[in-house]
């Protein structure tokens, strides 16, 4: 997984990230947007345009948002 969308996205549904993602790896769950780690190409375009700064590179993810990684992994589990 390269980029992670945190719960800061829950109240923000501008979806600008969807418009800039070149591989369409971002989808809306029941609560927030998540990034499919198997499709993401690590371009970072989504992180740059997020109006609430909810997207982090995985290595830079603050520990208080670790649950966001699990949310994405569980959502896309086969």
C-alpha cells in the first residue's frame, strides 16, 4: 500500500481525488473513500489535491490513523 485515506475524509466528499487519479483506484465505502493498494501506482496526485489533507503516504501516516490502513486492506480483501 502506498497512499492511505484517513478518517479525516469522512465528512469531506468533494472527491477531487477521484478526478486526478490516473488509474481509478479510489472508491467510496459506506463511510469514506479508500485507495485500492493493488491498483495504486504511487503517483501522489490524490494527496496533493485533498482539501482536508486526509491522504498520507503510508510511511508518513501518523500512528493515530493506523486504522485507515486496515480499513482499506479489509475492504479490498479477496
